[in-house]
C-alpha cells in the first residue's frame, strides 16, 4: 500500500445549529477583535448574519465585530486589499469567512495581508509565501461545494491584469471550520446542483489522481455514493433535509482530499472557462466532464468504473460508454450545457489550452500532448 501522512490542522464542528456552541468553545481563537467577510447581503436578508453577529457580540462585545461585505463572487485582489486596510485600521486578531468559497478564500487572503508588512499584491502576483504570523481564519461555509473550509488555497483574481491565481500555503488553512448544514437549506436549485457537482468532481478527481491513497479513496467513495444518492434526491426535492445534510458532510470530507491529494484536469481547465464567461465553477466542470472521462477511461478504466458504480451505473466497457453514463448523471441534474452554451465563442481548443495553468501531473492524462485542446474542442458542440 502507498505511504501517506495524516494531519488534521483544522478543528471541525459539524451539525445543525452548532455555530453558537462552536464559537463559544473556541473563543480564544478570535482574539480581541474579528473581521467577518461576506459576499453581498443575501445572508443578511435571510437573518443569518444577525444570528452570527449576536453570538460574536456576546463573546467579544459590540465594538469588536467588524463586517466587510464587498467580496464579489470571483474575489478580486483590490477587494482583498481594501479588507486588509480595514482590518489593520481596526487591529483585528482573526478573520471569519462566512459564505461560499469566495468569502472563505477572501478571508484567507485578508488574514495573510493584515498580519504582513508586505503588499497583498506581492503574495498573489509575485509568489510570496504566507508566514506563520498569518491571522487565524475561521471558516463558516454556507454552501455545500468547495470544501474551502479545510483547504490551503485562496483563489483570487486580478481583473486589472486579467489573472485568476491563488495564494497558497499551510498557514492559510482555517484553524476552525464550523459546518452547519442549515445554512444550505434555502439555496436555490441551480446553485445546489452546481455546488453539488463540485463535490462530486472533487471526489472523482481525487480518486483518479496519481496521489490518491487508501485514506483519500475511502473519503472519495463516501462522497461519490452520497452525491449519487442525495444530489439526485435534491434535484427532485430541495427541501430534503437529510440530503442537504449529507451534501454538507460530503463537501467537508472533500475539502480534505482537495487539500491533501488535489484535483485533475477538469479543475485546471475550468478556470479559463469561468474567467472568460463568468459562469460558475460547477457549470464549467459539468461541461468538461463527459469528454474528459472518456479520455480518462483510456488511462484508468478500473477506477473510472468504480466512480460510475458508486454513482449507481453498471460497468462501462469503453470510454464512450463511460461518457454516456456521466452525461446521463449530468442531464439529471440539469447541468447539460456545452462550452458554447456557457458563452465560449470564437476560440479554439488550442487558445483555451494556452490559458491553462497549474499542476497537470496529478492526472495520468496530464502528460498526453495536446490533451487539453482536444477536450476543449470536443466539449464545444452538442451536449446530447
Ligand atoms: Fe472545485
């Protein structure tokens, strides 16, 4: 069996209504003052922000809880710089990411900048490494998708330079994750399916990664089976509480695999699609998956068949059959869109492949010359 190490750097509290208990028990992590980072006002409208604020006020006092709500869905470095200045001005000792992946990523980046003398731009654009002085990050996810509550990366854009990149390092890993599935109960259909597909893709890609271990395989299997059962159930009934809880749990489990194992080609290839079209991470992944899985079958057919079996399908004898099965799954979630449907036009697969960055070696296909261009080209046309 392959060697591996296990470290759990994040303390996790999981359960419905657990936020108050978790924050009170971990009070010392927050310091004297804290900064809550959010995307817009949706959580405020739902009453979730008032609830969090009253818990924080109880332990820190009203004057010591600061809010920054200007995080956009693809957080920009300029917004992070604004939050850093605000956090420094108010001498905050911790940063809370309250929301989906964007809020948590922005919180991680702000925690680096507030504690540093260097410009946050240097961390993003010049590869500066976050140090041990980085402020504690507390992640409170409100979607079931990214698993960012356990990961060591903050995906941040620089629109001015047309770059989407990341600040990464072990000091970015949240010290505390409070996963309360009730935050996800009112998420609308499209976001539920797109974020749920992200959970599935973390599970499938970590299982197919060359770095997969016996431990990560166990987590992938659970997350794929849960997605096959519960995301399908949510596609029929968004009020299925048991299914919501199972997706939050699976999302959190896959945060561990993203942190320790990493993803395969679809994750590297979705970033240009998202940057060019403004479409969501999950929507871009779903557009790329069928063709990618057909090629992946050629290099890892046994593992591809495990993924399909856990999703509830039979054995695929060819890559084409594997592709048809995953298309069926994607159709059932209403995510059947091509790259053209997502708004990619007047660009070749080669053009898009030129925009792919990051580590491709996790994927056995990564070394195949021209593979990204082929997958892009074949994902352009008719979905069915
Ligand atoms: Fe993802």
